[in-house]
């Protein structure tokens, strides 16, 4: 029987991470709904006109989440149980832990950070839109070791679509980072 190719693993990784992204988004929405119900009589915030420095529609709701994949481990974070089988297919013989989820409304130049532990940070910055973006979102994704950037890429993706990247850190640990904006 032929062994699966790297392309097969990549497809399963993409499927698993999309399912994970939907699950994490559902958790975030449920948590916010519970928080709204728990607060007493919400007071609407005053509406301010957009500042002239920020083009109308430039701000985006951005979500970043980080998963640690540790070789030789078998434990899976209970928050990832809905995608356990897919994660096992993508990275067999790894343990998985949801490290952090960050979401917020960002203006161009603002960023979200996920602490990966051991001095590593995943930082995602909303880049300013260009004149020909047409509903696309540009995010600068970086992995930072202490104060030293170790990886950087510009993601140019349609809004409401998750993008994932995987990196091996110097201690053998792998991280899966998901980013998206609407």
C-alpha cells in the first residue's frame, strides 16, 4: 500500500484547521454571548465619526489562535476534542494543546499577540488596505523569539477566510497558527 504523500497531509491539515477555526470561533461567540447576558443593562457606547486618518472600512475584526504540537506526546487539549482525529492524521504521534486565542477589532498598524510559551510570540498585524484590495485583508504574521523575529510573512486573503501556518521551533516543538479577519 503506498504511503501518504506530503500533499495528503497538507490537505488534512487544512481541513482540520478549518474545522478547528470554526470550533474556536463558536467558542468565542458563545463566551461573548454569556458575558453579555451576565452584564446588567448594557449602555450603548457613543457613536464617534471615523477619524480622517483611518479610511472608512479599514478596521477589521481579527482572530488569531495558536496550537502547540509536541512530538512523542499523546495528550490532546479537551478544547480540541472536536478535531482530534484530523490533528492525529496531520501530525501523528504528537500531543496538541490550544495555547491561546485572541480576537479584537484592529485598525491598520495594530496587532494581536499570542504567547506560545518559552519566550515565543505569534504577532499578527493588520496592514493598511491598498486601493485594489477589493474585500481582501492583508495581515503581517510573525513568530518572535524574545526580541528576535524568526519568521515573517504577509498574508493576503479574502475576508472571512482562515489562513494557517505551521512552524517548528528550535526545541522541536511545532506550532500551528490560524489567522483570519472580517
